[in-house]
C-alpha cells in the first residue's frame, strides 16, 4: 500500500511526464511547420516515449493501491528560434526532470518505501540516456551552425528515429 505523500508525489510526476510529452509535441509542431520533418519526427517519437513514462507512473500508482489523478498540464511554448535553441531547451528540460526523479528517490527513501524506490530506478537510468541523447544533438547542431546543407542532412538523419517504447524495459 502506498502512503498519501508518495501517492501525491507520483501523481505530480505523472503530470510532469505528460508535460514532457506535450513540450516535445510542441517542438515537433514547430519543426513540421518549417518543413523540418526529420527533427519533427524525432520530437514526435520523443513525445510518445514520454507518454509511456507517464503511463508507467499511472500503472504503478494503481498497482500499489493508490489512485491515479490526471491533473492539469501546462501549455508549452509554441516556438523556438532555431533547431539548436529547441534542442538546448530539450536538454535543459531533461536536466530538470532528472532533478525531479532524484527528489522522488529521496522521498521514497525518507518514507522507507522500497517498492517505490526500486520502481524509480528505471527512471534514474532512463534520465542518463535522455540527457545524453539531447546533449549529443546539441553538440552536433553547434558544429553545424548555419550550414544549410549540413542541417538538411542532419534533419534527414534524425528522421530515422522511431519511438522506443520503454527504452529497453
Ligand atoms: Fe520522461 O524522460 Fe524525458 O522528460
């Protein structure tokens, strides 16, 4: 059985993961509007993975005898100046989410909730990948700078991504 404090915190994180999906979908929409379909596809795949992250919280809360509550999700920004700006924002967002997951682990420990702590390990590992992949793209875009041909090719390359449900779960 889950305690109230943990239940509320896990519900907040379910909403935060949903927001992650929403901000990446907003980035996809911005890329698609500019005909950068590869970046758009990458972002749509990321959005789907984030919804999967949210669903894992949903199932865990219910499995532990809690009640999943779908709270309000903020509207994300609609526009980013350049692809580099969008991916920098994605990286910063992931660093923020890593902090949220770490706080949840601390909370689970303080409540002596081993099952929640164990469940959260999947997210601790996932965040390493989430930060690394956005950081790599930021670095590549910094190298590309304003070279349209290179940007065009990188757009095509990132468009090869398809959503990985659960990142190897
Ligand atoms: Fe859910 O990992 Fe990104 O935010």
